[in-house]
């Protein structure tokens, strides 16, 4: 099982931050030895999940099957897709569904708007929860002790000049998101991008996901989202909750 754990740790490295890895970078990021990292990378290459170009290892299309297997094994992304597609058509903007995983907001379903310039959000994208509207909604389910522990461990860093990093202020924002059942970010994750997120509840009233819409400024502002998009997005989030 130790070998499996090492292989999974390397698989989880790949993404926007690491589209390719070397033996040394895989070892450094996962904390395993260079010899173990090399064996895992070569095994994944032999199995067809990676391809090797010089010292660099890159994922093949077969790697996508792992994510698709996850998506197909649970009902939430499948149930959400129809609502996301409908919300995108009505709003004219990209709409996503996220869950909280290891302190990060992880995108598990998405309906992409047809824009010449789009955000870098894709299925599987993981954002620091404290800086994302989706994450702030998801964190709002934490009690004070759990939220304090998360913020103490998170060590917030500024991703843009607008990112809120003060822990007391973040706690206040997250608690407001829980009360209002909506969270906004205005160029905190990426300059020129504004986002809004709302909760999705299961039949027992437990917050299990966040539905969000993101758009480019100045075409869309937080005021536009609050006044015009929020009522529409709530319709689809509530429809998803009823379907669970």
C-alpha cells in the first residue's frame, strides 16, 4: 500500500501549477525519495498515464479517466450539470459547482460560457478556500473552533493587491457569507475577475457544495451580480438541492 500511496501523491501533483514534473520536482513536492519518485513515474509511464520527454513527465489523455471515474461514481456532479447548463444559458456567464477538499475549493462540475477570454478554472481546479467566493461559502459551515483552526493553518497570502489576508477580517467575511448565504470576491483571486457563490444543501440541510458564477470586470460588477444574477442563481441552486 505504501507504493500506491506514493503513486497517488505523484498523480495529485499534476494540474495548472505542475503540467509536467521531473524526478527531482516530484520528490521535492511529495516528500518521497528520488528513487521512489523515479519508480512511480516510470510505472505510470509504462501504464500509459504519463509520457516522458527528456527529464519531464507529462500526463496523457488516459489520466483524465481517473477524474471521469470519480465524476461518474457520485451523483452530485451529474445531477448538477443540467442546472449549471441552464444557469449559464440564462446568465450568459460560466457557472460552476465546488466542494471543500483539504482546505481548498475544488471544482467538480462546470458549464463554460462561450467567451473569447475565459478564466483559468477547469474541472479539478483547486483554489485556496479563504480567497475564493466558493471557499468562503463552504467554510461558513465550520463552527468557530474549526474555522479558527483552518485560518491558523492556512497562512493566507495575497494573490492580488485586493486579496484579504487578515485572519480576523476573513473570519468576519466568512461568517457574513453564512448569514447572507452568498459570498463575493472582487479581483481577489485574479485581477479583472469577479465571482459570486451560494450554498447547495442536501435533504438534511447540510451544506455540501457551492454554486458560483464568475465574470470579467468591468463588463460585470459585484453590484450587477447581487442585483441581477443572484436571484437567478438561487433558483438553480435550490433546484439542485431539491433533486438530491
